[in-house]
């Protein structure tokens, strides 16, 4: 059920809603994966995870990962996805 989903925050672009999760380690992002995969939320096409990890993109799950220190670049990154 959706009542167990929790997300750190969302960012709205002109046509997308982007869920953003911040992890202390590079752990699984169950809620983020569920939101991106769900057909229930048409305006969510991908998610962003900030973690103690390298940059990466998982085409299968639709999750892009960035190291914590790149958080200040989120707005710039989202502009490239429009």
C-alpha cells in the first residue's frame, strides 16, 4: 500500500514530479523504486538518489544516483532532463 511510502522530498519541473531520496549509505531505495515504477503517478518518470556513492544511472529502475556533495547541482541536472 502507498501509505508506507516515504520520500525525503519532491521537486516539480514544468512537466515532471521528481522524487528525491537522500541516503546515509548507498542502500536500497525501496520507496523511490516503487514510486518510479508505479503507473499510478503519470508525472513521475524517474527518481534521484543522493548517497555515499558514485554517480550512476540504473535504466531498469529509472533511478539516477549522485554523491551527497552534488546536491547543489540538482536544479542544473533537472534542466537537462526537460
